[in-house]
C-alpha cells in the first residue's frame, strides 16, 4: 500500500525490486537459463544431453570444478567421497533429540549446521585445501544424514554406509535396507533417482542458492551456508512444492478426480489455492526438466510395475491447464516439481522425504556457487537497502504514561 515513488524520492538512488526479479546479484559461469526458450545448460552442456549420457557424480564434478572429469579424475573424486560417508558417532546422537514425527528437512539442516562443530579443521573459507575437504565431506555425508533422518522417522536402526556401492545405491541401501540383510537396489530406481538428482543439481540464483551465497558472503563457512540453503529450500514455494504437488493430486483423487473443478478453484484464487508444480519465476515456457521427467515417468513407472492413478490425474490436469486462458495468458507451465513426486512415491519414499531428495540433488550446485562466490573478487557482503515506511521521530513515553 505504500507509495513507492514517494519513498524512492526520499531514499535517494536505490533500486526497488521486490523478490529481486530484475536484479543480477552476481556474475556466474555455472548455469545458463533462457526462460523464454526453455533452455537449461550446466557449464554449457544442455540438460537433455547430461540427462541422457551423464551421471550425478560426473555432473557434480562438472558443476564444482567447471569441466567434465576424465575417467581417472572421476574415480579419484568418487573414491574420496566414499571415504567420507561415515558420520561421527556423536553426530548420530543428534537424531535421538528430535521428535519422532519431525519433518526431515529441519533435521537435515540442523545436522549439516552441526558439521561445523565436528570439522573445525576445514572451516576457513579462504584456505583452498580446507574448502576442498569440506566440499568432499558435505557431498559424502549429506546422503547419510538424509537416510538417517528417514530411519529415525520410521523407528528403524541406522545402517553404516557400504562404500563398495555407488552414491545412489549406498543412499538407497541406508534408507530402505536393514542391518545384516542383503539389499539390492532395483537398477531402474537407481537410474531414475540418479537422473532426478542430475535435473536438480543447479538452477542459478534461485531462492536457496541465493541464500547460500548471501550467508557465504559474510565469510561463513560452507557447512553454515549450505545449512541455510536447506532451510530456504524447505519452503512450499521452492523445494517444498514437490510434496505439495502430491498432496494436491491426492486431494483431487479423494474429491472424485474432477480436474476441471479443481482448476476452476485455482482460477478463482479460492482460499489462495494454486496449481502446485506450475509456474516459475524464470521459465515462461515448458520447464525443460519437467519435459525430461514427464518422458521418463511413464517408462520408469511401468519398468517398476507401478501404474499410478495419480499420474493419470497429473497428465489430465496438465493438459487441461495448458489449454486454459488463465494459465496461457500468465505463461504458467509445469515446473520440475510437477512430476517428480510421483516418481519418488513409486520408489517408496514418503511425501516428507521429497524435499530432502531435492536437497541431495541441489547440493553440488550450492557448493559450486559458494566456491564461485568466495573466489570472485567482486563479492561483497550481501546487504540490500530498503524503503523505510515506519514512523518518523517519536519521543519515548514511560510505560506508566502509555
Ligand atoms: N497456480 C495458479 N496461479 C498461479 C500460479 C500457480 N501455480 N503461479 C503463478 N500464478 C499466477 C499468480 O497468481 C499471478 O496471477 P495474477 O497476475 O492474477 O496476480 C501470476 O500467475 C504471476 O505469478 P507470481 O506469483 O507473480 O509469479 P512469481 O514469479 O512471483 O512466482 C512461483 C513463481 C513462486 C513459482 C509461482 O508460480 C508459484 O507459486 N507456483 C506454485 C509453487 C511451485 O510449483 N513452486 C515450485 C517452483 S520451481 C522450484 O522451486 C524448483
């Protein structure tokens, strides 16, 4: 309700840009997005090519170090990660302090924050060796922390990582396996999860990544910065959207499956209801990640022998919205989260874990962006300005006279 032009005149020369929709906070060589054309590239490589040919480990290396690794470099990288997957036994005690029904996202961010207390030898943001060590530690330990957050929520024992396994298999075993019982992950699930991690690995200056950079700009260490990013990702307008989509689809199914009725409620902005998994700040075209996921969702679900009534509702809902004037005129298309929840569900993850999976996927992007920020001579502490709307000077009145 404030008259912005008057406030600007009083403040002097500042830009007023709510949500930073038109403000570049940094220069970056990591991820390229053309939102109008629906293009996404990591370090110049189209997401479609990486999705088809690469792996999450390789993409993580690419994002963090800038180039695709040679076979030897990749082996050295994954070998180092494998050697750091264990959590300190004392850190494991943290999980007992949370309520059993705690959401795993704050558990994840708390445990990542606590890494600063266990690894005090790698906290100097300007010491390359220390940064490298905390990078590997974080990549290695986040999946273990995520699996333990799940195990805690279902009351099952923690499994030590099995470092003969790849990153995704190891994570699936720690999540769904039992001690002293053999566990073999379904190769279709391993490949699908690896693909989903690739698609989430970076997305330039989104809310959580900007948070990581902002916190890091105070020279806070990598663990502290990433922990803040995880909290930003927790919000339903960001990473929390993938679970919100599934809840929305279940709601439509339980209400008789009438897609049209739901869309009418969205258009009327009834109770602020939104079509979750639709719309994006940057994409004003089909999100290229959603296109890849949609293509694979059907294949993967049938390979896993899981036909899903919610997938049918999602496809119908998408078709309906894409031909409706409300969504067309606002250029609202499905985003990455529209189909991911269906795949996560088919893999056996409860809804609460969906955003945790997003965090595992996004981690290499956060790390790459933090590295770039800390090494950029242009970086200054993040400190936006404001337009003040409060009272002008007032005199203090003692409590007994108010
Ligand atoms: N359903 C219905 N209407 C929508 C939706 C939606 N999903 N998204 C945007 N709109 C409408 C808004 O109400 C607004 O309409 P108006 O002009 O009549 O006021 C118009 O489209 C513009 O939307 P904004 O909210 O201004 O767009 P913004 O860029 O600020 O927000 C966001 C983008 C947050 C993603 C929004 O589209 C949204 O809330 N989507 C649903 C949540 C979601 O799926 N988030 C995941 C994003 S992707 C990610 O984090 C991986």
